[in-house]
């Protein structure tokens, strides 16, 4: 018998959302110190990152946009932006094609240019931070896709409507939605799920809107998009509701300074433990290599993640780690992802044997 696992819901106090009733947060002085150090470190390691982890921006491969089957096809645009094609539907997560601020310009170009984007059915937003909810990018997507549906956390609809968008759906944790493709007789299911994070767009609106993660599913194939999150019991709750996640898109940075980041962000090692709790088949890391947050060298998150994977290989024998370069895509079959671009393949770490480049 399946033992019920309690669903988690956000708390609300004086009009502001909370992850927990008694919530720990980094103080203002600590945030200022961290940002000051980050500004002086923001250009460290960029050349190494660009040389090894970026493909030339271009259009998605034809097989990625034309297929009506339910095998997920995923292309990493950069940061937390992914193009997910499944069952004839195309979804984009947290689209941002420019810089999130003048203090922290973009390190690497988007993996797809805005002009090369295919038809988009839905935009999924995890929370309203500027590196995840980028109004100019959404505006350009909506201009090319007048019927695109925007799904955003509770409290963000007013911002989007003021920005000129009308097809906006506001979401609370565990809300579910569906889109139907009549010609292909397919149904896309979307689920807005918990995360441990926070929100802010202006000086005095902290946590006035919600944050969360997403499941994108057609048939038995589900892709989990974690958004921004810290560790928490929500991963077990999600695994209970969705026991067969094909691919998990997981944030792996900023790793440092851990004293402050642990309240709202996964480190690379934390992301690995969360992946195990989810019970997903494949791990695709994100939220690294695009902007400078925290105090990490650009490649530290991936180095720490692969080191963790090697240490934990005995419990990862049936799991896969797909390290995509920015702009690369994979076909997420139940076996190893298949390369769909005539580029150098991403690195897949198979814990049963030595790490290697897939042919």
C-alpha cells in the first residue's frame, strides 16, 4: 500500500509568503558583504568557461520541434532557461536572453537566439527575481506567439498584466493545468510545485509573491524544473506524487558562501542529494555558467557536482548525469540521451565506469 506523504503548502504572514513559520534568512549586512565580494570576482574564470561550455547560438534541431511523441527533448538556453519539447508542445522555462542587471552582466550568450525560437505554447515562471522573470524576453516571445500562455506564481499576475500581457495564469503550489493538441491527440500537463526560496522585485515587496517549481508531463514522461530552491522535504513530497520523473533540471549554484546561500539555494552537493530524494532518472544541472552569483569560480559548481557523483556512484548506478553545454540539446529517452546536433557531445557521467564523452 502506498503510504501518503503530506503535501507542503506555503505559510503567509502579514501578506508575505514564508517557507516555514519560523524562517531563517541572511541579514542585510551579510547580503551587502557577499554582493561586494561578488562584484570584484565577477570576471574571474570567464575565458575558461566560454572556451569549454558554450556552443554557437542557433536554432533548435528539426527533430526537436517536429516530433509529436512523448519523449522529452531539452535544449539549454542558459541559466534556468530551457526549451522543452514534448508531445508536440514546446515550453520555455524562466526565459532570459540578456543580462539580469548592469552589475552582473551575462557571461555567456544564449544558446538560442530569440529570432530562432520555434513556436512556444507556454512560458513557465518559477519566481519573480530579475534573472528568472525577464519582462523584455517574455514580451518578445509573446509578440511572436500571441496565443502563448504564461504561468506564473501567485502574486505576479499584476506585474505581468501591467507589462502588457493578458494570457496570464497565476499559480499556487499543487495547482495543475493542461493544454490539448487536437491534431496530435496529445495533452500537456503542467503542475506548479513547492520550492524553498523567496521573491522580490522592488525594495519593499519581499515575498509578496510566491515561488515554486514545475512538472511538465505528457503521458508517462515527466520533466521536473526545480527553479531556485534550497534543500527541504518538498523533494520527497514531489517524488511521492510523481514517482517516475524522466529528467530533473536542477540548480547547482551558487555554492558559496554557504552560510547565507543554504537558506535559499542548493549547492552542487545539495542538488545531488535532492536528485536522489526525487528518484529521477537523469540529472541536468542548471543555474550556473551564465551570471555571477555568490563567490564561486564559474566552473566550481560542475567540478563539485562531478566529484559528488563519483563519491556516491554506488547508489547512482541506474542514474545518469547529463552535463549540457549552453546551446546543446538532448533527447531524453529512458536510456542515455541522444545527441541531436552535429556538435561535440555533452559529457555524461556513468558512475559504473570512467567518465567519458559520449560519441
